[in-house]
């Protein structure tokens, strides 16, 4: 089970058997559980589903911007105005 499998799981791209294996790995492997949590949070930030927190979502968004992730000009998933 790899980090890619966790990503595919969250994207709904695994068949039923692969999904069971990925969930089992997340339940028994702390590294895969960490991957799941991080990927889910990144997905939430990219979709603009931020939640009140200690600034973690804002730091993820800032990191994505600093790493050159392509986004629409002016797009701010954490802004007050949603499309």
C-alpha cells in the first residue's frame, strides 16, 4: 500500500477490493493514516472547504502557492466570498 493508493482512495478511483485493502492499510499503518489525513485536508483546502482552526488550512494553501500549484488568478479558497 502506497501513498498513491491513499490518493486514489480519496479520489474514488479504486475498485471494491482495492478500496478494502486501502482502508485496512489506513487502519493498521500510521504512515498511511497520516497520508489520508493530509490528503483529505489538502483536498478540502483546494475545494474551499475550510474550517476554523489554528491556521493549518491557510498554511497548506500558502504552501501550495509557494510550490507553484496552478490556480485560477485571484482564486482564494479560504476567502470570505465563495463562487
